[in-house]
C-alpha cells in the first residue's frame, strides 16, 4: 500500500492545484448563475405617489379647502371645462387632483361623487360650485372629492374658507400635507 509519503511533492502540488481550480470553477458557476437570475428578474414596478392620503379629523377640528384634493371630470362637450374648473378650484385653495373627460354619463350641470354621501368635505366643495349641485353616492377611480361637470355648469365661486367639524371624519388630504 502506498502512503502519501511515497507521492512526490510535485504530484501533491498538482493535485492541490486541480482541487483549488475545481473549487474556484464551482464558485464561479454559482456566482454566474445567481447573477443571471438577478439580472433576468423583472424590475419592480415604479409606483406613482398618491395624489392624497387619508387624514383623520375629529369633532371641533377646522376643515379648509387646502386639506382637500379635488378631481374634475368633464361629462359635457365643452372642451377644456375640467381644466378651467380645476384651475378655478385651485385658485380658491383646493389641492389639484386629476382631470379627465368622461363619456357615457348624463350630467347637465354639476355633480359630486362621494361613496359616503354628503360628508363635511363634500359640503365644503359644494359651497364653491354655482348652480344646483347634485351629490351622488358613488365612488370614483381617483382618490379625493370628484366633481363632474356638464355643459350647463356655470362655474366656481367663492365659498366658506373653513368649516368646524361636528363629527369625526376622514378626508383625503394632499400627500405633502398628510
């Protein structure tokens, strides 16, 4: 039986080199495999920041236009009506939400869509809208208060600068205020 003493040092050196190269090749293969897996994974979706965040207010707090994000949908044929309306509401202190055209809805003058009905936030916004304002209990695809204007909408007017809350409410405030 031959022992390691009988193996020449140069053969041991070659064996050590082969083992070292094999371990390094294995580590390289693992590194390449992990790298390819990491590179081939899809990038995480970039999330748009929210236009508003929920803010809890309690009875006795003051609600101001700057605490409310308003979206405007144009359900009429008047070009640019949503843009003009949102600019006028911004001039009154409301935070700008989204604007869009809306087809398939029959709105003559103006509606406010709110899943909770006539909330204090809805009443504050309604005070800035001229004409008969209908509040419709329904949601919207955007967060905040949704105002839907039609061709007969007369426009925006000055309203109350603030209201004192009689109950606890949650409003969708601009994200930078939240």
